[in-house]
């Protein structure tokens, strides 16, 4: 069976932001630019692109119809044409009934949203495949869109923002939900065995299920995967809410990139927490109220990466920064 029958352990602490001073382990490299443009995206991609060879999949959240906050199409078009001319954008259908529930609806939405400048592979269009989940608490395998097997490398190109159930949507959410197929895999993550209530999974458990799904994809590609988070137009809502998303109340920050998924998401969260109190309040509350920080601690527990990192500012001669210096609001790092 793909799903293990166990009971969650309460009180893991996913509602609490863990300061840097309390983290342990090794440090990974995370690159940072404030340049929110096609040029900035291409420059930071160059820092993490070395292992992306062969047939490359670009896992992008293409959004519901006319969604206002997705990564700008011209940026992605420039990246694909100048750096990844033979790559494909990859997606899967949704578990909820919306603009991307069926492949036919999904194709129509791609047209509306302008994702027409390169091939888009809806990976679960024809079938699914089970990928192993190593050392998982909830799963031994996860159902993915079958076409994931057609690629040698993957770039997770993520719009970092809030999320109704996950608290925040970074690279972990982009892969964990986004590569799982729309009927089996997403149901495994969102619902308990024998249930059809996609909102019934409790906070810590949902984070762990989603992260185990991500681990299946990360393990599948090994060293041939990289992660970019674009911190722009950050609502507390996910792009899956389209035009119904809550207003953007968080200032734009920049772009982070890493070969370490845990470090990429952790650095993004740290950059958020380095904002002024009023600027970060809404999104920070969304993360803590959903216990979203459990995504980070569980990635660390599963051996998916590090929560400690070196932040390299590619705008200023590769200077090493603390997140609060990157956003220009100086406070003692580790006290946020």
C-alpha cells in the first residue's frame, strides 16, 4: 500500500518560526538578487544551472485564468528562449474543480494565461506512475504524472507566496502538490484513506504528506534538480485562487536560487521575516496559523537539505549577507 496507517504526533511546532541561532547542521549556498526582471531571473538561473542537462522540465505554477500574481510570462519566455530553448514547462491537473481540473480545461487556461511560447506538458494527461518515497512517515510511494519519467533534469521555478492550507507556497509546495497527479497523488496528500474531504488533514500532517511527495520528485532527479523562488506579488493566497486571491500586502523582495530545496525555502521565509512588522504581518500570520514552518523542519528531518545557509548577493560582487541586510531592514539576525 502507498499510504501507511499511522497516527500523527501532535505538537511538532510548525506554528513557530525558528530563528537562525537555533538551527543546527551544515550550510548550503543560496543566491539572491533584488532584480525582479527577466534579466535578474536569467542571471540567477546561471548560478544554479550546471547540472540541468538533457531533457529539462521547468515546473511552473501556470495559474488559474487571468491570475494576477503569477510569474510574468515575458520573464519566463526570456529564460526559456535564452537559456532553455529545448525545455518544456510541466504541470499536472488539479484535485479541486477549477480552471485546470481536466486536461481540456487546463489547455484552455494555458491559452488564456499566455503560456503559448513553448511546449507545456500536462504530465498526468495520459497516465500516472508511482515514485518511491524513501523513509517517509506517511507514504512508501507517491502517484505522479507519468510524463515525469520523460525528463533528465528539473528546474522548480516557483512564485513564492502564501497558501490557504500550506501557509506558504515555495519550492516544496510547487513540487509536492504540483508533480502529484490530479486524481490519485493529490488525493493521497490532501485526504485520509477512505475520505474525500480535501480539507480534512490536520496542519502538521498535511505539511509532512506534501513534503514526502516532494521528496519522491527530488530523489528521482538526484543532483539534476535546482530551485528558484520569485518573491514578488506575494498575497496570502496561492495562485490556484486566481482572481479570487487576497490582495497583495507584502512588499516585493527579490529572487532566491539554490541547489538545496530546504535552504531555498528557508531563505525565502527568513527574507520575509526580515521585513518591517507591518509589511510581514499578514503573510507571517498565514504561515504560523497553518503550521507552515513544519515544511522546513520536515525537509531537514528527511535529509532533503539544510536550514542553515550562506546568502550570496549576486548584485554586489557575491557579498555574503544576512537576510535582514538583503531587504534593508537591519535587525539582529536570530532574534526575529
